[in-house]
C-alpha cells in the first residue's frame, strides 16, 4: 500500500502507511539486506524488483524534510513505568511502542551513546550517525528518557519500575576455536567496527589498543553483511589488500 501511495506521488500517505508497521524505516531503508527484493515477482521475471529499501529511505527523508514527522507524546500516561535494558534496534522499538501506549519509559545503555549495533556496529558509509541521533532526539521530545554509560546487572535491576524489557542483543561473537586464534592481530568484527565508529565520533585510542588495517594485508572470515562492512572499513583505513573467505 505504501509503495502504491509512493507510485501515485502521495508521500504523506506513503509515510503514514509505512510508519504504521515499521518504527524506524529510515534505518531499514539503509541497512536491510532486502531479501524481499530478491524474491520479488518482478525480479524473477524482469530482473527489476520493486525497490522497497530505496523507497523506504526516500519516503522517510521526504517526511523529515516536509515535517510530516512531528513529536507526538501520548495524551495520557497510564501510570506505569518500564525500564528497557539496551538501546539497540530491539530496545528502541520496544521503547517507542510502549511510550506511544502511555507508559513512562527509561532506556538504560552501557555505552556512551544510544543506538547499540546501529551506532557501534554499522559503518558510517552505510548508516550515517546523524540519522540515528535525529530519531533519538524525536523520541526524547516524545517523553522517553535515555540513561547512557550505565551497565545493568540483570541480577540487580534498577528499582522503581513496574516492568523490565531486556534487550541486550548478542554482543558475544561466534568464535572460531582453531590453532592460532590467540595470535596477535586477530579480532572479531565488532571489535574492529565499533572502534572505527568511535574514532570517527572523536574518540582516541592508545597505539597498543588501536586496530588499524593501514598498510596491512587483511583476511576477512565470513561473507555476509558484517564481512562486507569489514572490507569497506579496511579499504578506508588504507589496507594493502583484502581477501575474504566464505
């Protein structure tokens, strides 16, 4: 329906329809692997699928430009307080949904800024961080409280809440227990990507803690989206070469 509205040039209706089932189309419109496009009937017949991902992004950017998106705090609060542990995609979606239903929501984040994997796992060349901050600012205006740099012990949850949503994601990488794994210069993808995102945000690291691909021959193990992110980041850091194995 939102594709049809977009086809007819009604961006405002397209936005309303899209936002009714997707909390953050500006994120998915940039980073979703778009499996729907690979299985689209038009792709199977004409090799030209409906460009859902690009359409989502275009609709949302027009919605921001035209001010279709405005803070909409709930008219009535229901008196219940909810703590959301983690501010990644899941935590943000939970917070957004509960806030609009009238709950008073506080989001706790262990890192120094909000966004989880969106902010620290995905490179800027795929998701500019101002896109995340724009949405977070809107959520603040709608009444959600964000508390950063605050790790939460799940055995001792913060007091004063009626319910808790644990949205901590999967920060533990799937490891390879193979000979040589403990040698120097072997890192998980998130170690590499999150440090680069922090550097681009202005953070500084000691030389012995810095993970840099500059002038190095890089091997990426894994051929998915995360592996592609590592390839792009290694090139931008000035690597000598990249080999990817799948």
